[in-house]
C-alpha cells in the first residue's frame, strides 16, 4: 500500500506518518493541495484533509478523482451531516472526523483497498485474446489448454484481470499478494511477472506501465461465460 497524505497540520501528519512507518506502509506527504497532483499517479489511496491553505479540499477531491480514479479518504474536523454528505458526494469513499485514532484510519484504509467480490451477474471468465482467466476457479487457459501457474502467479494474473484493463499499481499488487512491503518487493514482483509472461507464452498480454504498475494490454471480453 502506498498512501498520499494531504495534510497541512504537522502534528497530525507526524502521528499518521509514524503509524504508517510502524506498519511498513509507504507514503508521500504534502501540505498544499496543489502539490498533490505530482504524487497522485503513484499512490493506491489518498488521505485528504479538507482545511488546506491553498485550495478547497472538496474541490481538490473532485479534481483528483477526475485526474485518476483513486480512492480518497477524507479526514477533517468538519463533522456536520451536511459536510459528510458533501464530502462523499464529491467522490470520497470514506469520511473520518477528527480527532480520530490512527488504528481506525489504518483499518479503514485496509477496507478501502480490500478486493471486492465480483457481482453474481457478471461473468467470472475474462477473455483477453486467446487467454482465458477464470476468476472463480483460479484457472488460466491459453489457446484452450490449461496453463499451470504457481500460487503467486495465479494471484497476480487474477488481480490484474479483475481490473478490467485499468492499471494495477505496483504497490497495490505487492500489498494484495504479499500483504507487506520489504526492500526486495519490487524485484520479487518483477520476477513473478516475468515468469507469468513466460508461462503464458504471451508477452503482450500484461503491459508494463513504467514506474506505475501493470494492466491487461488487450481487449477484455466478459461476455462469454464458462462452458
């Protein structure tokens, strides 16, 4: 998990940052809303204070969501019902009123990034060219033949397939598959992606977005169901 913390209060930022450090969560902190755009492409979630010195936090939430569909968790002293509604309607996925306990913030961030089960009405089969990924059974077929993958490789291809062509950031994949961050995490991810591509025999199916992450690089078809 990599967090973009937009907070102008040094005391709050220090407490939240210490909690992130204690849980090996990577984060970037900016104190001005206008600086957030330089980091939003590289985070998995934004923690946004509304009382910023240079921009209105609600408007910034809207602009960040227009820039990239990243989840935004608002943290603010504005606790009125009208403020909560305004914040959630601006695109935030959660709204936490200050003062809050950092453990609650961490729990809400984990919940925000927790994979959601697919809707029953949606096909569990993702078809990308001649590659078929069954999200329900964790089975992968290329040209009709099943490809045997390792556990991490299966988890990676399913996570990327579930994004339906959207980019899965490196930090999010590492957090989702391995559950933690360590010094060799990037290399481990790259190695598993390389092995996955080799086993699929389709190097063009998973596209690298340099410095950001990976996505399915071909048209995704969910119209077909499992036979």
